[in-house]
């Protein structure tokens, strides 16, 4: 049986915490995804995009997968909602969108997607689906923290994307914060899986230990739902919502409602997400 592979670009602020790495590896180990390219992204600080690039290169080396296309994203947020910040990543998005259906999994700020829209508004009318990990809760649900990190790192770009006609799937804070794994689980299920498994498990441990007073024995793999719904869109609960806008302090307001509704994820199948990742990682270690 022949399966049509989904063409995917991953935009990732990979050096920001310790969860992008799991999402990237999950995608690369999934044969039904055709990874067109990976776009390292900034995360709000000078030099952060370059750190993300170094982390992506490290993951590809550990996976012995040197042929993946990597194109650097913008090095900082947009100045405003009308001026693009062109980059190799926005060029990649535009060129890839001309070659057939494209899914863009955005694990950080929306800077490069917004730049592609500002450079060529036709990008929104092509067969492109943007899956974004980001945004505060809807319906007055209490936020886990604030302001929401991926949104806050480029609020202007979020408004550009949400004001456009592009097909947008959003995985907001209440969903992405609930993909929890414990360190004991990582030590048992991930660490034994070769160099890449040892690196992923240690990255979470190091991150937790680097936070003063943060004696957490868990980590939310908050970027992995983007990969899970790209693999299995039916493994989630969705609600269509009018497109909001975001204030300068990263709060959600009613938007103009001119574009199609956003497809907002309200629940994701975490059993499928985690077990699929563990199984693929184990198989990779066995074949390495």
C-alpha cells in the first residue's frame, strides 16, 4: 500500500528549552512525513536564532541525517505588522508552497510565516496549512503562565498570520502544557535509545536542574502536538473559532473576523503521541 507523504517544514526555536528537540526527532523518524526543511527560529534574544541553528545541527548529527535541508529564520521579531523580515526560511516557505500541498509546523514565534505572507500575499491562498504551538487560553481559562511565550516573542507576526486567510490550526497553552513526561519515564523509555535518546533525556534533566528553585520531575513536551496532529489530525478535538487579535501585552481580543475561522485544538491524544514517539525512537536505536 502506498501512502501519500505529507510535505512539512518545521520552524523551531530549538535552543529555547528542552521540548522542540523531541518534536523534531519525532518528525524525522516518521516515514509518512516528508520533511522539506527545518527553519531555526529566534526566541526573542540576540543570537537566539543562531543558537537554534546549532541545536538543529546537533540533532541531525546525532541522528546521522545530514541531508535534511536547514534554512535560517529571521534573527528577531517583526518591527511592525506591515514590514517583512526576509530570511532563508521565508524563502523556503514560499518556494515550497509552489510545489504542492505544504504543512508548516511552527514550534516558536510566527515570524517567518508572517514574513512569507507580507512578501507574497498569495502564500495565504495556496494549499498551505500552518500548525502553531502558541497562544493563551480561550474562554477565560486560567493561564498556566503569562504572557504566553511563543506569542510574546513576536506579537506582530501573530497578528499578521491571524489576520490572513491562511489555513491555521492553533494548539494553545491549555493543550500543549498537558503533554507531560517524568524524568523516570525518560530514563526508562528514551535514555537507552542510542546517542540521540541519551541526549534527549539528559537535555530535559539539565534544563530542569538549571532553574533555581525549580525541582521539577517532569517536562511538558509542548511542541510535540504539532507533529502528532500532522501525523494524525483525527487524534485531536477541534473547535472552529473566529480569528482573534493580540494586544501589545499578549492578551487575546476579538479580531476583525475577516479570514476563515481558526481550527483550535482543545485536546490531543497524548497516549498516541508519546507511544508513537517511544516506538519510533526505539526502532531507530535498534537499527542504528
